[in-house]
């Protein structure tokens, strides 16, 4: 059994960033799904998390980096 209902792989790439932002805009507030993002570069994930935190600061988003 998985910890998350949805995992967005490749989140730091061009398409991955688009998918993450669309997910947040369209599904985060309305669905009761647990979700996460994944990528190959820890540094790029941290950078993306910072961007998303600033971009969606009015939403209740919680980030935890697991390595």
C-alpha cells in the first residue's frame, strides 16, 4: 500500500512543473487525495518547492522533503 494516492514523477522538468501547477489549481482544494512530487535532483525539487510556496502562498500547501 502506498503512502500517497498520486505521485507526480519528473516534477522538475518542463512538463512536470506544468502538471504540478495544474494539479494544485484544479484538484488540491477539491479532492481529498494525498499527493507528492518526485524528481531526480534534490536541489531542483527544493527550488520547485520554494517557487510553489511563493506562487500558491494563499493555499494550504505543506511540503516535506524526503530523501
